[in-house]
């Protein structure tokens, strides 16, 4: 269990370190994305400012139907997707060829035919029905206008070329920085994947250890319950056996006590009958002795006077009293066995269990 606790603490520390690394990597990615977004905004703002400066000249002096390529707002400030939109923007930059774009721009100028334009101007002037002086003035005005248009278009193309060159340079720098940031982000993402893999491995190991510990705990619990139940069953069996032994001993003691009681009752009845017979014999002997004494007294004092008779009668009373006094008095010593048996019977009725427990050996009588 100590090993499980140490493993849990280590896994918790590893998870906290992994969370710190992930939060740090997310912070770095956020900084890189904000910097890329800021560079993109700065570049777009500068390009829009320069194009806005050149836009009035283009609307005032360029009367041709040829369209000059300009970066659209949708392409410049479209929905920004971190990886997909940047790749699309840089594909447009990669397709940009400086020489090709310049040749396309100058093809527009090459399409401008000075003689044709002048003839068209003179056809307009020829339609007028004016004097020759007026035609010459018109010719000078047309030449001045054509020269001004050519110079304006030349300045416009030069300005546009400068803007495009600066824009291309910035786009190239931005592409290099973006490539560097992508490589850095790729390294960070690789580290993040490694950390995730290590964290998953630690989590799986921790789950396996927890499962093994739970299985061990359940196994130990089952063994403990089994041992406790076996001990309880054995203890109950011993108690039941002891209870049966005690009940058997009590049954035997009750049986023996009943037998002893019956035996004592028989002995008491026999002793009572013997005592009654003995009393009858003693009474009969006393009565016979009294009769004999009375006869002797009568024979001896038969011829005396009344006075002597009274004396004799008084002496007889005294003699009778002396005889009654000289009779043996009743005492427990006359029948010790009867009284002892009665006392034993009363004790047996009062404390049969104590007597049975104190009598450790088996005998024919409880009082042996």
C-alpha cells in the first residue's frame, strides 16, 4: 500500500508538470499567432495607404479600359485561418513573378499607340468646321494632352512598381518569418505530443497499479472473512459440544438425585415404622412395669391403715412421678440415622446443583 501511495504522488506530480508544460506551450502559440496577426495587419495597412494615395491619380488621368491589378480587400483582409489562410496567401505571393507582372503592366502601355491616338484626336478636330488656326490650336492641345497622359501613366506605373516591390519584399520577409514560426510551432507540437504520450503511459500504468491493488485488497478481504467464518464455526461447534455435555451431566445428576430421593424416602418410611414399633414396645413395657409395681405395692401394704394407705398412696404417687422422671427422655441420639437422612434430603432439595458440581467422582450415593 505504501508503494501505491508513492506511485499516486508521483503520478500527481507528473500530471501537474504536464499541465504546466501544456499551458506554457499554449501561451507560446498564442504569442506567435498574435505576432503573425499583427504583422499581417501592419502590412495590409501600409499597402492600403499607398494604394489610397495613388487611387485619385488613377481615376483622374487614366481613361483606358485596361484594368490594373490591385489586391482586393477580400484577398487582403479575408477570413483568417491560422494554417490554411496563410498557405493560400503565400501561394498568391509565390505565384507573383516580378518580371511577368512588369511586362503585363507595360503591355498596357505598349497598347497605347501614339499615332492612332493622335489621328483620332485629329479626326475630332477635322469634324469642326473652323479655320486653320483653330486646327493648329487643337493640334497643340491634343499633343499636350497626349504628353500629359503618357507622363501620368509613366509616373503611375513607377509608383505602382515601387509599392509592389515594397509589398513583395515585406511578403517575402513575412513568409520567412512565417516559415520560422511554423517550424517552431511544429517543434513545440512535437514536444506536446511527446508529453501527451508520456502522460497517457503514466495514466495507464497508474490505472493498472490501482486495479492490481484493488484485486489484492479484495483477495485479502475474502481470505480474512473466510478465516473469521471458520473460527466462528469452530467456536460454535465447541460451544454446542460443551452445552450438550453439560446437559447430559445435568440429566444424569437429576436422575441420580431422583433415585437418591426415592431411596431416602424408603429409608425414612422404614425408620418411621421402626420408631413407631419401638415406641409401642417401650410404652407396653412401661405399662407392664407400672402394673407390676402397683401389684407389689398393693401386696405389701394390703393390711395397713388408711393413714398408711394415704401415705402409701402418696408414696405411690411419688413413685409414679419418680418412674415418669426416671423414664428415658427422647433425644436425637435414639435415631441418628433417621435425622441424618432427613437433613441430607432437605439439603438435596435446596442445593442439588452445588452438590452435583462439588461431587467430582461418580458414586452410588450423592453423600458418599
